[in-house]
C-alpha cells in the first residue's frame, strides 16, 4: 500500500536520511533500494510533510540523481507542487512569491519558494492566489506562459 497513512506507520526512507539508492519506474514513481541492484540510481531524497493533528505526516518523497536534478521521481505521487505554506504566507502578507524549476533549487532557497512537481495539473487557480509570482529562470518563465495559456489572473514577473 503506497498511501500516506501506510507510510506514516513504516517509513522506508528513514535509514537513508536524505540520500541513497533508488530504482525509478516509467510511471514517474520510484522505490528505495540497496546499492547492489544493477538498475539502481544514486541520488537525493526530499521528504514532503503535511500537517496532521499537530505533527508532520509524510505525504510523498521526491528523488533525483545527483548528476541530473532536473529529472525527478515521486514515491506516491500524492504531492503535485511544493510550497503551499509559502504561498499562503504570501497571500496573507500580500507579497510576491518566487518559483523555481527543481526540488534541488527549492532546497537551495531554503524551501521559501514554489516548485511544480507535476506539470499536468492546472496551475492557474493555485498561482492566481498570489499577488505576484517571481520566476527566477527564463526557461521556466516560458514554460509557465505556455502552461497558463493567457490566463491573466496570474501576474508573472521576471526575476533574473
């Protein structure tokens, strides 16, 4: 069972502490493994917690190879974007929010920005909540413009 509830009971990532070996699957998921598998990749893990009864419940994990952080896999595929708490603070304070390309860039900016994990979702209503979205990379800006298809409620600003 690959649900958050089952994951809360037994966390298979605990011994890896942010880095380890994993096997990616064609559907965009992955499984942690030992290094002796021939199909294993070495990389980083980003656990994604959500608040649950005053504690953090692990909702998903993102993994990527050290050499290629622009390609990643998700353990449960339950989380589609990173930074919900950042977006809420930006909305409450009427301040802009930044967005980056990869989970690694998200970590490098101390989790203070947004990052899209699944581009098949409709981002219009998520991003429209922010007063302004600062895009830090030209290729990400172009991708967002294409994805939003002229939706004018999202104010994108170039941040490079």
